[in-house]
């Protein structure tokens, strides 16, 4: 039957080549998202003609994997590799002595290792498929050598299939104007995966750093000199929650309220404050941040979070909105417990004592706080290096100040004794 080989008839959206004049197509996805199949089918589309012996758009292809063995076993012979995807009349032959696939129409694809950049010095190509670039030991050297060789034909192109990692060369490729990217989580290919696999990995890794990278296909980045690191946040992960002495909902309202406004940071934090202050511990429970297009909408979101967690109060920064912030909240619930706070220092200065508590292991995170953690790993002592406003982080800082830092300061304050 021809249907299994008509990939465009049943392919997922992220597996189809994007339109436009691109040189590099990056397919970034979670484990099992169908990246290998997309790479194999793209190579087929480049080398095959309309009939078995007709020429395609490409005649010389580079297949570059992490190692020679990985390239051969995954890209050539794998279950989703080129041989498995090719119809009988167009199936290439593997010439082991040359590490080369040869098609009936004369097109060839040579296998290379990303850990052996020098092997790419000399050969030339009109197409390339690069697999798991983020895992290579010498990614920059191998990538550069491949670019010098990708020079045949009118429009040489390449596809990169990879699980994202915080690797410099991958980030540089994504920033190029000649690059395009498609993203997909593991669930995008659920129809072709064992249900038990999806259930198990989601149960174990959902909401964690590893889960976001390996399942959601998210490129996790952290700024050099950031006050928080991804590893630190993962080490402070809490799967079980204690009984809390206090819970607050902190709000960082936006300066303006329209469709293009910053979001309204809404973060829920609980704390155990038994014993001396050095034994206290806070737990970040939820990031309920939402669009700030309508002030009453974020106010309701904050109050809903208060009720959901049976929190003690809402704490809101009022530097920008002043009394208007409380007024908006009171429009939704006139009796809600509320406290306003005002910043007297810059964002990074306020964040540093909170980061110190993380260094001591005294602030822990529930799962599912990825967007908040992204902002945290872009805050440095010199300021915020991310885009937009760190609204989620600001709300977190106010919550931890309210629960841990301010009470500890008053706890240490010496009592004034009067002489009788």
C-alpha cells in the first residue's frame, strides 16, 4: 500500500517543512514527538523525484548525528529512520564501507559524527540533516565545518532535529534570520506512543526542569550571573507540602491596563514559621499570573487564588497604582484581607535577600512553575536580563518578604526595657 509512504497525508503540523525562504529548519521537541520521522521524510523529499529513477532537488546529503553509531542506528536504520520510511522502489542501499546511503536515482547521503568535526572538512553538500545537535561534544566546531560544506545547488538547506538544551550554538542558530523553528511536546505524537509511557513520564517528570526540557521541548536558558540557577531550583523542588502557618497571595499589578500591557504577577506562597527564624521555610505553591487587560479581571484572579488556598491576605505592590490598586480589589470583594507594600529599592536589590534564602534551601517550589522560574534565572545583581517585566518574580519576592524576611527582622529587633 502506498499510504504509509505518503507522509504529507498524515504528518503532524510540526513535522511538515515551513513555508518561506529559510536555510535552517530547527525541529525542537520532546522525546517521542516525531522529530526523527520528520527528518527522515525531509531527506526523502529532497532526494526523491516524482518517479523512482528521476532526480530530486538534492544529490549530496550529510547525515550528522552525535556519533557514527548513533547516526547509523537512528537516522539510517532506526524505526523512524530513512530506510524504514522509504517505499520499496525508492529505498536506498547502505554501503557500509563508505558509511553512505545510495538511492536508485544516484543521490547519496553520507553519515558523519558531530564529535568528529574534521571529517566534515572537504566534502560538499546541497542538503543536510543534523540530529541531536544539543548533545554533541564539539557542537560549534562540527556545525561550522558543516556550514562550509553546505554549498552545492541553488538553495542548500538543512534540518536540525533536537531535544533542546542550553547550548550556545543552538541559541545562535535560532536567532538567525535565515532560521525557522517548529516546536512540539511529546504529547503531540501521542497516537504513536504507548499510553503507559506517557502516563509514567508525566507522573514522574511533569512540572520539573527535566520534564520541561525532555517532554515539553522547551529551551531552558539562564543568564550568566543570575541570582537563581535551574539546577538550584530543581534541587529545591517539593513534592509533599507541610501544614502551613501562613499563606499569602502576592500581586504585582501592571502600570497600564490594555491588550499590550505586562501581565499581572500573582503568586501564592505558604510558610512554616515554627521555632527560630533560621528554621522557617517557605513553599511557592502556585503561579496564577494572568493578563492585565482588565483590572477587575486580575483582581478577581488574585481573590480566587486567596480562596483556593485559604490564604491569610493579599499583598500588593502600590508604587505605580497607589490607592487605585486597593480600590480595584475592593470592587470585587470589599472585605478581602489586604496589605499594600511599597518598593524603596530596585528590583534586583529586593530580590537578593530572597535569593539568599534559596541558597540556604529555605524556599521550595511545587511543580508547574516554569514561567516563573524562567524569569528567576534571568534576574542578575545588575538587573533583569529577560524581555518585558519580571512580574511573576516581583510577586514572588513580595510574598517571601511578607512571610519570611519582614517577620524575621522584627523578631531580631531588640526590645526596649524601661527602668522602674
